[in-house]
């Protein structure tokens, strides 16, 4: 269910599926990539919810930049926003974070800045946690720069309605149902498109120049111990996270923490490949949640 919630005083979009009879206090939190529109993640979240037999609540797609007029949110704002969101639970839940693309970087930063949070696992999907600029297409590197991105936003705004409709109708045939609904809805918000476009390009600009060398502190308890709570899923043909990044991460985390997605699954899996990724994540989660249940039962017996 789509909801409008308050997070740190910011009106925020979220997609929430509540377990009617939850088996524990664990909440699964999906942290999206740029631009963070919740509609892109509806199919993924819904399928994952059913694969886990509706036993765990799943929330995700928090997108403050979509609801606050001409406000533009930086990468650091997004990190603080996720911290505020987890704080809003008031210590009544434990979390599994599932970050996609830059959402993985945001999730890792949250765990670094707030080690007190009860985060059981961070599943990083197609994670842009290093050298993001390297994977950007050359045209994007140009248009995301200051001045040009505002110009692009104005151009998008000025395109005649019938042209936008024709382009979007053509594109919709390649999308799943939830994405088609998102694209169709955008036709109703021409004045809003310029804000979205500028935000997306601005976020890409900040991400590209902030996410540089891999911060190994995000991966470790200390200089020797890798955090066992991390898991990575890389794409085989992902320009943002090429195989060399996968291989380097596997060297840092050799004990089964780093995996590869199926050959056909792209970086933007939420457009057409939500199902295979949801099945893969469900497989990861079944092991994680089963182990956690065993730990909880053992602690309860000791008490």
C-alpha cells in the first residue's frame, strides 16, 4: 500500500506491506536508487512479500524529493533521511536493509553512522559503492553538470504533450505493469517533470563525485574483521558495477558474501526483471531469517 509518512519533518512517499501475523519483530527495508520513485519497486516488494509467505513486513521506496516542490535533496540528505526513518521505529523493530544501486551506498553509510541500530543484514543489490563516475554513459556525464541539467529540465518541460505521450506510449510496451502505471501517471504532472529531471541529474552529479574509492570502513568492524552482516549481488553486464568491482569485493569478502545475478538481469532490474531478483533475495532471506530465528529461540530458552 502506498502511504504518505512524515520522516524528520519531511512528507515522504513509501510503499508498505504489513504482515498480518508477523513471525518476529524484523522489518525488511528497501532503499531505492536514484530517483527513488516508489512505483518502480512495487512489483519487487510485492513479489518478495509473497515469496516470504507474508510473514514479514516490508517497507520501501522513501522518496522525499518527489513531494517537496522545488526542494533538491543531496546524497547526504538521503542518508540522514534513512537514519530518521529507522529512528521513527523507536527501537521496536530489527531491520534487514536491501539497498539497490546508490541505495546500497546509503544503507552502508547508515550502518556506519549508526552502529546502535539493530540491523541484522544489509543486502546490496547492484551496489554502486565505488567509482560511480566510471560507469556513467558519456552523455550523462555531460548533461548532469550544473547549468546543463537545468537546461535539460526546461527542454523536457517544453516538449509538446502529444510528443511526450507518443514517446511514453512507445516506452510503456517494454515495462512491467507497475512501471507502466508510473509512466502513465507522469503524463498528469508536466509541471512536476522539470523538478524530477533536475533532481535526478543533480543526484547523479553528487553521487558520481562523492562515491569514489571504496571506503573499506563501510565493510569492516575494525581494520581486520569484515562485517558478517553484509551481502552483495552484482550484475554480470552492469556498467555501473563491472566484473572487476565484483572480483575486488570478493577478495575483500571471500566467505560467501558476494554473488552474481543471472546473465540477463540489468542494473535497473526493477523495470523488467523484478521477479528473478525477488526470488534470489528471498533465497538469501530464508537462510538469514531462519538463522536469526534459531538465535532468538536459543536466547529465549536461556532466559
